[in-house]
C-alpha cells in the first residue's frame, strides 16, 4: 500500500513535443505529491508538487494533473527540450509521524531528441 | 532556491572501515533531514529520518547499528557507515525540509560510496 507505480519506464520525445509521465498510488493517506528531476550522478531536484485539494498545478512548462478518485497523477512537460533529458521520479508522502517520508516511483528516463 | 550540500561527493574505502558523510542545509534551518540510498539505475529508498536533538528513526530493514546518524544542529546531519562491506556501495543522498515556507523537501547532490 506504500507503493507508487510509475510509467513509462522510458520515454523518447521529439524537441517541442509533450512528455507525459504517469503515477498511481494506493495509500489514500498520501497528501503531498512532488515530482523530481535527476541528472546522472546528481541528487534529485524538486520540479513541482501538488496536494490533493487541487486538480491541476502549472509552473512554466511543467504541469501536474491530479485525479483523486482514480488515485493517479501525472507530469506534463510542454515544449520538451533536449536539456530536459533526465530521469524523472514521482513521489508521495503523508502527514503525521510520516511527514516528509517520500515514497518514490520507479523513475522514467526521458530522452528528448533535437 | 534552498541549497543542501553533501561532503564528500565520492569516497572509496576498504572493507571493514567506517565512512562519515555530512549533509548541510546552507541557507535554511531544518529540524528534519532524511537519508536515502540509490543503487544504480534504481529509485531512491528512504533509509532513516534524522531529527535535530533526538534519535534517528530507521526504516524497516535498515540496520541502525551499521548506519549511525547524528543530527547535531539545525543545519547538519551526518551518516556514518560502520564496518563497510562491498554491498554497502551505493549513492547516498540526504534531504532536508525547510522550517519556514511551504515545507518543500530539498535534496543534496549525493555521495558515491565504493567499498573495495
């Protein structure tokens, strides 16, 4: 019940296209859903995050869509660029004594071709 | 943005020795820091939660006597891998939650540990 399932495992997109990565969760106690970008040999960098009281959040080219009833959320990268090529992780955490403890998805390797 | 640093960025040690990794929040205070481990081409797995002024809490399956955590101040947490073995070779990443603001979690650059 603690798992977060992420798909696809890898994704190839042309420059200017839209990249879409999906995540699903089971634990309804999760109340914070961030997305991280990681380059090889580096730590993850927070891209954007959402809480379940909001169905969509947009920051620049990055948008999170959240479907509470389906227990799914997704990351959309608009106008994808070669510099966006990285591994993307969705994550989830809940409050209380587990506040901040992130459960990560398996990761998606995004390749954006010029 | 918030900055979290780690030192060293990489370390090679012999089997049976101990290694200390530092995690610092450079421009904010953090009562809580986390330690994650990431094996090659895999996801991040939470190892333990480090709380300033109190004992760390460990996730199931993580040996607390092997991975010693000390959260000495609001900006520093250390992870000591004791009696390291080759299977401890991994990428260790810390993170910290800002006291103020929206409580986003920021990650350090990671430490690559290789045990020979």
